[in-house]
C-alpha cells in the first residue's frame, strides 16, 4: 500500500476581516459541495478553481471548513417556476453552483454575540450566495485547505459495533 500524501498546509482565520479576505479570494470559484462534516461539528464548503489551459495553472479544490458551526441555514435561490419545470430533472442541469454574488457578509450579530456568550469563544456569521443556494453560517473559525487533484468530502463507512450510540 502506498503512503497517503501529506495534507496541504491550511490557512486559518478568526476575525471577520480575515475571514472576509480569505473568502473573497474564492469569489470566482464554483461551489461543488457543502454540508456538515461526518462528525457533525464543522460545516464544509468545497470550491473548484476552474482551470484555464491558457494560464498553465492546474485546477484545484479549495476546502473551507467552518469550525464549530452552530448554525447552518440553506435556502434555495432558484425561483418557483424553475422548480416546477424541473421536478423530475436536475434543477440546474449541472453538478456545481456558480458562486455569485458570492460572500454576501461576514459580521458580528446578535446571534453571534449570543453564541459567544453561551460557549465562551468568539463567533462570526457569513453568508455565501450561489445561483442555487443561499447559505448562512455561524461559526468560530475558518480553515482553508487547497487540494491539487482529488478530494472526497464525505465517505460513508460503517462504524464498528462498539462505537454505535
């Protein structure tokens, strides 16, 4: 068995300004996956840097891990007419989402202040809007990892019987 390649070095941010700066770098990337991690504490958004053969830069995936995510709200951004027309077909006709307008806000709010008081660590709120979903997250830290090649965000592996709850 070949050894697993080392994980890329992550970038981290906790302040709203640093989080905003990291997310703005992803404004023209496609969203290919989002959801809670298999351990249920962190929310993951995976972006795909669209390759341009003329640039000579290989495509890569960017994994954004919103740590200690206490709120994840996802709402459709697709209008009712499109939903009616696509009840039996793929909604957008593709397996990715345009990150547009992208990051709508990173800020402190009553909600983040409440979680900060209850848990004892600072929280931020971010909004990401794609052409298919509006995502609102309340979290404590952002970790960004750039992957060259394949990355699988979620694998269904049965727990051993002694670990089931």
